[in-house]
């Protein structure tokens, strides 16, 4: 009987190894580059001819030396929160929403109008490739995928609604639209997959959704938060949700930003605190392994030239709830117009996309300390958004 037990043990070890091999797909990051917009000295957006954007796939198995494994010629945009893309937890698929397309404005220029496209990218192909395009509502923006990897929610900004997508292997299909009554920007799903939060940025609220399998309902339950909540993320343990509140209708004015803290273990979940952060927070990420969140503040890097609050660098504000209360524990500089942000799957590294600089900046995370490694990866364009297999 011993040889049989040895064979079973060997088979179990091989199965574990195969499981580890499958999880290796989660070493990817997906980046949306927008190469058709810039800002003039007055801080006004200038829209140029489309056709030069790309979606870039990065392999981060070597944490401090990411490699570009694919660059797909797909339209993307900086319009909206930098969470218009996501990777399934098993690392098999990337979903990328394109919020707007450009149309000629009749005077030789271009203007953005709502799009409705979701690109489905097979990350297991060599190299990764586009395998399908599906339709959501108008101006699909923030996106989230549940931990089971079989459901995605997309905030349709111009439709005041959320599109529900089912994921079955490599098939992605829209199955439901949930009207929310106000403009929406970002969405996050609780770790147990039973609820979701959706930012209603113009209403200064967050909507609470219920999820039962593939059915999503909105009982018109909203949580009042800070001014202009543009982004939302949920702690890996489901304890807190945090929103990045830009203030002043999202326009840069030099005033401080804030992060709202929602206690998700309370009944009912409700706002419990505000934490002050640098001006105009937009990017937001939570650690997959620690009670840590990072708010990315644009910090005057989009200001009119010569404005008193104009700055050269964005800021990363580090938030911790290791002692049970969310508090700011530090900050570190990023590049110009930092947008997308994500942790490595082990939580030991942080990646930040600097739009103006056209690169990804790499940070080391040690407890509550976030340190710039000094290493950057130059991209073929301007990173407007970025996500990994963790929010």
C-alpha cells in the first residue's frame, strides 16, 4: 500500500504545482494608454486625432523589472477614473472599457463622445490577444470583477447605470442593466461577492447594491460621503470601503482632497470617518495582503501654468487601519499626472502610471512604508489607467 500512498502524494504535489502554474498568469498588469489628449498652459484639454492608443500588457514576475509582453492597438482614454479595466482573479482574461471615442467637431478639431465597448483580452495566449468585443452602456468607466471571477460590473457614466457582465471561461456576456438615477464613475465588489458600491460622484453619494448569483439589485440605498467621490475600493478583508473625493466638481483648485471611510461590518454600512489627503485624489488601490490603501493625488499637476497650486509631482498618500482606524501614515512623490495604481499580488510592490511622463514607477512596500525604488518602465504612450489581478 505504501507505493499507492506515495503515488497519491506525488499526484497531489503535481496538482499543487499545476495550481501554482495557473496562478502564475496573475503576474500581469494591464495598462490603458491614451495618446490623443494633452493639456495646454491654461490647463484646458486639447483633443487630437485618434488612432494611436494602445492597451499594454506587462509581466511583473520580476517585480522590479516589468516586461512588456503585448501592445494592442485599441482605443483608450484618460476620461474617467483610472479603473476602466480589470483582470480576472485567475489571470486568464483582461477586460478593458473604452469610455469615449472621438468625432470630428466640424472645425478641424475633435470632440469626445460616449462609447460602449468592452474589449476582452486573452492573457493566456502567447502573446496576449484581443478575442472579443462586447457592449455595455454609454461611457463605460470604472469596472470591478468578483473574487469568483464569473461576474463583472461596469459603471456606465452617461447612462446613470451599471452593466452586469457574466464571465464563463473566455466568454463575456452582458446580462443586465441596473439603473441608479445619477451619474456614476467607479464600482467595487465586496470580497464575499454579495454586494457592490458604486460612486455617484455628482450626487456626493455611494450606491449600495445587492448581488445574488448573477442577479444585481439596487434598493435605492445610498451612503452620503465626501464631495465628488470619483473612485472606490474595498479592503481585502471586507472591513472598510474607501472613496477618493476630489472636491470642487473634480476641477483642480488647490484645495485638499479627502478619503471617506465606510464601515462595511456595521448594520447598516455607513460613513464613519474622513481622512484628509493631497489635492484631487483619483487613483486608489488597496493592498491584497495588508490593512493598507494608497490614494493617488493629481496634486496640481493639471493646473494652469503659473497657478499658485501648480506642482511638478503627484503624491501618493498612504493610509493604514492596522490599529482599527483608517489614518494617514505617510506620503511619497510620484511623477506628473499620476493616474493608475495597483499592488503586486503579494502586496510587496506598488506600480503607478504617470500619464505625462509616459512611464510606470515602481515602489517597494514594507509594512506601512512605501519607498520609491528609483526604477521606472518606459511605456510606448501615456498610461491613463492600470490594474492587476487585485484592485
